[in-house]
């Protein structure tokens, strides 16, 4: 490892070459009013282009990416994203559009958004769609604001509560609170599913809706979904589906047929946009007829000849994102859907389910299996068996890194101790899954014979074990020239 990676600056070095401005009167010194001019020098590192390129290339090699190996993150779907998506998203006519262009000059982009919306409606079975939300969480917030608008529009003003299972993704309760609701937690049964008795007890005239992930976050299908739907609808609430990961359902089950009233989809998970490092993402929301009137503006419409922005929707909740959402993520999803087609998408889901069950069957003898059941696109095992040797799930995850694989999602969902949520994804070949399984089984053996090697892992990564607690409490992502803080 190089030392002092971040301190290569030498005063006066430059990485740019700009032509001299010989039209003196147009130089920024002349044009820029005095009050806007910088009074103190900008505190930036000074390096040659060569050193800048090396710096970033070096950093990129310290990182892990899907081109290195499998990313078995349950609930996050880090599958391989076809490069053709990026190619199409980089076309001039998409990448360089200005959001203020008028309708007539962006008919192609509008057609793409319209047709993507139609495709998502077909996949989910719903009647309306908005492509604006920039993430799954923002899709949730949008859906909950629509549910709120729906109840208020009917003068049903006492519906202040959103019911959420204790296995839900953390964004669910957060979105509900931001949308102005109180949350009510529904317990999970020992079979990993919603406790119907508890749901019946807690659903009442104050229930605005129920947020459910199906397949749920332990990788199992909520078999009682039609009973759940009935309980909620009978008390006047609406059904929100967290469809961040639709990997098990494409072309097989439509959210509308399970009795949901709306669903958000994470294009950056199921529909193949890379999402390491936090974005950009896209969380379109598809809704049933009941919720259509409240959808955000603008809606994109087609009159048979031309595409339009429709702003004139009286009951709309308004805008929830600048302009029209993260457009290039939409381009990638559209490309992915067209290339796969109806049959291809079904195949994506079949492969996701088969891959997950194949890996599950290889690992379940060595790792504690709380539900002992076939899974959907992901499965949950735990590190409980290894605890007797003094190692935790975290130690197992760190050791996986030594073997050149990324670790699965750990300690989520919160209700299962020492959880490992594993999702090989549809894009991994059998040989890769075999390699990953071999590593996991080797680590299970090491836990018994040489626990120390797990406790001190990782050994082969550019950065050894970090202090998570300190990193979370004293987060510092700024560069301060000449100082190493934090
Ligand atoms: C990823 C995920 C979310 C949140 O999506 P973001 O785009 O990260 O906001 C919500 N629910 C589930 C089940 C998820 O896996």
C-alpha cells in the first residue's frame, strides 16, 4: 500500500491546460462583479494530470465491484447490469437533454418515459404510474402521500396509522413518519410471516394502510396475502407493497392480483442500474385506479400522435422531484425491459429463484436455518451455529472478503439474531455460485478449527477491519488539505 495517498499536493502543479483568453473585455476578471470574486485562495490539492489519474485509478483498485465477483447482498439486489444499458444511456440525445426543452423537441424522451411507464404498469397490473421518485424510499413517501390524499379526499380524517411488519426495511417506518403517520408494528410469526391474529387486532378505523414486502425480507412468500388484504380493506385501509426487489415475481405474479393498491419498484435493483455508492436511483410508483387522481404532476400522456406533459390534475399531490426524475436510470430500465421482453423477464425471476434455492441447499447444513423452507429470490441463514466457537456473523462476513467475495447482507432483518440475508441474483452462473458456496463452507470449517483467523479477518484487503461504531459516530467524508481529521 502506498503511504500518504491523500497528500500528494505540490504548490503550483496543475492538471489542466486552458487556452489564454485574448479577448480581454470578455475575461471573467472583467465581467464578474467584484463582490463575487474569491478573496482567499481555494484550498484544493495541486497535482499534475498524471498524478490525478494515478490517484483515482489506485483508489478504484482498492474498491470491490460486480466486475470483480459476486455481490450476494440480500434485499439489495446487486446483479450484473448489462453494459448495453450504459451505452444507450450515454447516447447524446438522452445524456445531453436539457430539462427545460419544450415538448416538441423531446418527443423521443417522452415516448421512452411513457412506454417505460406502460411496461411497469403491465408488469405490476396497475393503472397509473409516476417515474419521478429518485429512490425506493422516495417511492414509499410518494405512495404514502397518495394514500393520505385518498383518505382526506373522502373526508376520512381519522386514518393516522400505518401498520408495518417488524421485518420491514428501515425506510418503511421512516417514510410513514415523514408522510405524517404514526407507525404500528406487526409481529412476525415463527414461520417468518405476518401474524394474522395480531394484524386483525391492530387493524381498525384509524388504519390508513399496511406496508408489506412480498416476498418478505426473510425471503419467503406471504402465503396469506389474500387474507391480509381482506383484513386491511375490510377496515378501510389501503395496501402498500414494497416492491424494491421484484426479482422473484416478474412475469409470474402481479402485485395488483395480491390485492395491493400501489407498489414502488427499485429500477436500480430489479431493473439493472448499478447502485453502489448511493445512486442515482429511481423508485417509480405504480398505483390502482383509486389512487390515480392524486399522482404527482406532470403526468406523461399520448394523444395518438404526440406525447405531452399533463400538469392540469386538480387532485395531484404536486411534484416530488425536480423535473421528471433520474432520467438516465429510466433509459437503462427501458433498455433492460426491451432486451429481455416478456419471456426474458420471466426467465430473470426463474433464474433468481433457482439460483437462491441452489445456494441455500448447499449452505443450510452448516449454517443455522431459522425457517427451513424453500426460498424466493433470497434466503436467510444465521451465524448461530458458529457462536459456540466464539465467532459472530460479522467475523464470517469479514472472512468472506479474504476469499475475494463480497459479504451478504448481515444483521438484517433485525428480528433474526446473527442474520445473513443472501441473494446470489439471477445473473450468476452455477460455477460462481459453487465457488461462493465452497468459500462459505470452508469458513464454517475454519470457525471450528481456527476461529482466530475469523476474529482477525480480513487479512487480504487494502483496509483491515474498521471501527464501525467510530465511523458512524464521527463520520468525516470531507477532504481537508494538509489535515487528517476524524
Ligand atoms: C432497498 C430497499 C428499499 C429502499 O430503497 P432505496 O432506493 O435504498 O431508498 C426499501 N425496501 C426494500 C425491501 C429494499 O430492499
